């Protein structure tokens, strides 16, 4: 992997992994399902670190205790209002960031196919252009996405389950094609498809990441 100077990657850029949902369609904590001896959440954290970023802040909710038991060394932050939806988890995360944070990378905990190289590519584009930089898939902008500090006030006002889609549509200044970002795990069938795709070297790109 081509390394970007640490200063360009780490200069007051925070990472947030969103893992607060109940996963009702999956039936258990999807962030703790195992693949190659590691949980899905652990693999997301490792992708972030392999991209040269600092340890991520992880927003938890319904499965906080289970995740804490499995990963006591992770930087977990329990959103007390997680039941109100994704928007509240984003707003909660922004409120947890250090005051001197210049930008934040938002990533869903179940975006299992997004690689360290793709995260690094986002960071490279952010370091060069300093505008909202995000993935593009399914004909629309989406996460992972890097939001500049200028948009933090609007992120803090998010509520309910609307997420940041409207902000992405309005302010995305730099988009990177990333078909892998369309892959998320909502149901056991999604997980089976993902496992099958990996074993057959097929792309599992028909899913839609939950960001609406």
C-alpha cells in the first residue's frame, strides 16, 4: 500500500465508526460476527489503522455491553439516544470529538468491503482539496465520507434516522467511485452472499448501504 505522509493523514482528522443500531433484521449483533478469526468491527478498525489514521471513535447503542466485552480496548462511546436513529448517532459522535478536530471521517460499522486502500484514497483527496470528500456508488454520494469542520454545526443538528444524505447531496465537493461501499450487512442472507462472493471472487455490489 502506498503510504501517505502521516502529517497529511493525521492532522486533526478524526474517524468515527457508527455501530449503534439494533440490527433487528439480522437478529443478533452483526458487528461481532466472525470472519477469519476477527469480528466485523475489528476488521473495520484495522482497515482504518492500516490506512494510517488514528484509532477510531466508535458509537455504540443497542449492543454496547456485548461490544465492550468483546473489545474492551476500543474507544467506545454509548449514544444514550441510539433508538432515535442514525442522525442522532452522528450528532452524538460530533459532540465527542476534540475541539481542534478539523475534519471527521464517517464510516458504517458493517461496510465490510471498504478497504484500507480506499480509505487512504479518501484521505489523500481530503488532504489535497479540503472539501467534503466521499464515496460514490449507486449513482449517488455516500459514506465513507470526510466532513470538514465547517459542516460540524449541521452534523450536530441531525436527528432521527435521516443520516447525512442531504448534506452529502448538497456539499459533496469531491467524490471517489467506490462500489465496495454499497455492500453492508443487514440480514443473515446478506452475510451469506458476502461470504459466497469472497469464495467465488465475485463482486457483491447489489446491496445498498444504509444512509438515507
